[in-house]
C-alpha cells in the first residue's frame, strides 16, 4: 500500500486523517481504493473526464503526476495538494 497525504481541505472526507493508505498499481486505482473507504474523495480530485482537477496537484514520490494512469508502487508516497485561491 502507498502512503497518501491528504490536504486539509479534504480532511472532512478522510475522518480528519492527514495520511491514509491506498492500494493500486496506478494513481487511478489508488484513488478508486480510497473512494471505496472515503466516499466522495475521488470526485474532489478527479473530474468526470478522469482528469486531475485544475485546482489539484498530485506528486508520486516527488514527481508530478501527469494523470491518473501514472504508475504507483507500494513504496511510493502520493501527495495531494489543493491550490489556494482568494481575492
């Protein structure tokens, strides 16, 4: 299982957990696994066309993920970052 770091705006989906574990060979599989345990989380990260939302950046062991097909291994750390906005 990969460690997945969750940004604070999404804590309401993960029972206030900053780190959770996800299982899968790709980022999409990891997010689907998380969504089974934390319903609604995936939709906040990925849109209806299976693209990472523009307000989200995801890295896999420090490298920016290009999409949900990005490979993930059990030793990887997945970091989800939510962009801040304001005015």
